């Protein structure tokens, strides 16, 4: 990799950015490693949040300058020792909690230029799979960690000497497949050009000639399909030569494919696959499953599952709540320790952490965002010591509008009828659960979903935007052998907030087990502490018949963004 910055210049850039943000570091260390340089900046508590902002800007500048390095912010030892001597106050009154909220807010969303604070492996260890020489389609709900996984894979591949290219498909959401493909090819070419330090192999000349051709296409008002397709054999041959001469692998990361129109996604994937086929060059594609189409059978176009690419299901769900909670607790603990707190339990009660799991639906980004919001609410309460269940409930209720806005953003170009159809489905599910049956969870029969795929697709869209959550993927029927159903839970944001709906049968999480109880009652509820008891508990949920979910042409949809 050609560096346009050396370490002294990179340090000077960092110091300048810190000065611009009004940060005076206590100390600054540069730790050089064979593949990267890490700058560790120690700052005072007062400067911590500003330092995190400055570090993000510096990381972006490093990336733009092809400098292999990043910045990490640490509390100075003097601040840490003072906190220890003062007893390290447990609770939301601890000054470090403000830094935790700032950090959760600033770093809950991962990107190529802003990786996660620390990569936390889940029990399935999908990272090892993603690093293999294979095309992958990475599925997960919004906030499930698709980008986090790919960023870590990119880092490890580059550390091993491989060439990587990162494309955020949201940038090309309004482009045709052909134009998007040419832009992707441009990024690949530019990456190949920076690989050879002072060596000028013949393949570099061919790459430069291809770049001239590609730039000429991008200067036109549009790119025809024939022009784009003609590039494929030439680009494939050049990439094949590059891989051979450079002695490394090429990996192309396509993040958020679902931002492209669904019916155009196979065409784009087909062209990108065409330039990497039969070479040590691979595609890693992250997307929301039910907003994406990766293959068309007639004619065969795109990436065919099992043949061209493997699926990676990333979603951590509430099917294994104890496992999900362990992972999410570890994740929050990383943030807590980063600001000098002993653990997340110095800020949250155990009951609040249990409620955070359910409120987030086990989605990592939602978990972190809700944690920050709940802490803010707790700090407003007079004499509050720890963040409690009521704070999490209110934070979840406040998130409802945000989730509806994201629903519109994600679903506008997806299922038939777009966002309005999904909002109409949400209204019906809420009415069925909360007004008619007074249960926060429901079942869908396997045979019903096969008979009514369009309505089931709307439920899946609600799952993708985290307004419903999967509790059980296959629940047997107690009275009819062979009959099975899926169990979904309505998101806490749909029945929580300032006032929790009364006398609703809800699922809770207590002592590592799912519990069924009624809201606003003192009953301990029914505990699913064995597989049989959990099954019996879930079987009490009402059966939602999919024919009761209206399709777009079966009635007038509500006004955009309006949920009754």
C-alpha cells in the first residue's frame, strides 16, 4: 500500500485536529505495528467527548490519505486515579456516565472509516466464515452488525496483505445498475493502482488504460447496458493478472445493497461477479434479506445461492435470549470500560439490562442507542441512582417515531405498495395484538405463510425494520401433530412509553428465562425455565391469520408516516 502520509505527518495531522476541537491531550503515543500505526491519545474527562469527535475526523483523513492507522482515545491515568480515590461513584451521578452517553451516541453506528471500539465475537463466530475465499451474502436486520462484521473482516484481510475495496451502495441508490457497476469498477481500479509501491509492472499500464476508458464512460449522461457489459471481459482479465502478479487476494465489500431498486440488484451483482469470476477475487455483500433480490432464474442473473455464493444469517434473535444477553452485555461493557467505568452494572440495574434486551429485540445498534437514551432519562429523575426499567420503557416508547421513519426509508422501494403497505400491516398487527387479543406476541401458522406469501412478506418487512421480533422459528402444536408455527413479539416501542398499556400479556426476561406476565399487575408470571414450559408459554399466544392483513389494493392506506 502506498502511503501518502508518514507517521510524523500523521501525528501532526492528529495534533492539529485535536487543537481545532479545543482538546489539549495529557499525552499522545504512537504505536507502530507491521501493518498499521495506532495513536493512543490520553485526555482529561472534560475533553473526552470532543476527543472522540476529533478522532473520527482524523480516522477519515487517514483513510483518504491511504495511511494504515487509526486513533483511540483513553482517559488519562490521573483522572482514573482521582475517580478511584473518590470511590468511583456507582450510578448515573458518576461524571464518567456523561462520557459513556456521548460515546454510545457517537459510536453506535459503524462505518468503514469508523470501526467499532472493539470487535466482540458472538457465539456463532461468523467472522471466520467471512474471511474465507468465497462469495458471501450477509443478511441481517438494520443495526444487526453487518457493517461491523465486514469492517473487521476488511481490517484482517488488509493486515494479511490482501487488497480490499469498500463500496457503500447508498451512494449509488439513484443510479442505474450499469452506472453503479462502472463506479464500482472505478473504485477497484484505483485500489489496484495504489498497490504497487515503486514497481511498474505491465499490468499497471493496462489498469491505467482501463481507467481512462471507464472515466470516459462516467463523463457521459448515461451508461448503456452494452457499454457496461463490454467492460467485463477486459476488467476480468486485468484483475486476474493483478492477483497473479501481486500475489494477493482481492475482496470487494458491497455494503447495504438493499438501497438499490430490488429488481435491479441481480443485474449489478451479475456484472460485479463477472469481473471476479474464476479468480482469487471475492464479493462480500451486506443487505436486508427481504428488501433484496440477489438472483433471477430466467435468464440466470446475479449470485445463485449454494453455487455462486453462501448465505450468512447474522441476526441475533430472542430465540436464544440468554445467549443474546451475554453478547450484548459484553458489547455494552466495552463502552463502559472505555470511559473508565468498572462495568455496565455500575450504571444499570439488572432488571434494566434484562429489559434492554427485550426492548432492543437483541439488535446491537438498538441496544446501544436505547442504553444511551435510558441513561439520559434516568439522569433527569430526582435522586436516581441507577438506570431502571421505567427509563428503558420510556426510551423504547420514544424510539417509535424513529423506527417508523426508518421503516419508510427502508421499505419505500421494497415490497409491493412500499412503506404505506407495511404501515397498514403494522396497524393491523397492533390492533390484533393490543386491542383484540391483549397479547404482545402472536403466532403465524406455517401453512398460512405458504398460502399467503404477500401478507407474510409484509410481516417479514416489519421484522426487518425491528418493529416485530422473532421469538421462536418452529413451535409445535400441542393438539395437532405435524402442525407448526412461528412466534413473533411486537416491539416494546409499540406498547410502551410514558404509560404502559394495562392488562396486556407480555413477555419479560427474568433470571435468564422468558416469563409471561400481565402488565400493571403484581403477579410474578409464568416462567419458561424448561424447554417444555417455554413451549407451553408461547403456545398461549394468539394465532394471527394472514388473510386479515390487508394488501395495498384491499383498502385505503393511512397517510404516510401515520400509525394509528
